[in-house]
C-alpha cells in the first residue's frame, strides 16, 4: 500500500510512504513532486500527476525506486480533452485514472 501525504500548512514537504501489510514495515521517502493529486505505483515504478488549474493539461512525473531513493525518470506535460477534475483521480495496481472534461483517461506507471 502506498500513500502520498503532506506536512502541516506552512511547513514544507510532500512524502510517499509504503506500508507492507504482511510485515507491517513502513518506509517513507521525500516525494519527487510537491503536492501531487494523482498517484499509482507498480513494483518500483510510480506515476504522479499535478493538475493545471483551468487548463487542458496535466503534469505527469514518472519515478523509480533506485537504491533506496525515489528518482524522477521522466517529466512531461500531457494535453487533456478538458480540465482535469479535482479529486477525480483513482490509482491502483500501477494504473491512474483521471477524469478530464467528460472522459476518463488512463495513465500506466
């Protein structure tokens, strides 16, 4: 299980935490994206998004867990058919679904 979380208002920092249910192990890394609004993870590969407010695009960042650190491997702006709807992103099993305009977009980790 993966979580993206932010520190309290006024403090800086966004983090990703992996919880291993079988062992209870908890590991946290600094997030390569500040305040992502979309997250999906598969194995050691993650995809994070930040929506562009009132624009038909979204910032997509791909990261990989390499030698114990989350490293950005790609960052690009993806055009969307409409503005990405706030809080309408769903990530599971390495697939991130985003609602953009009147459709759902699929982005694979």
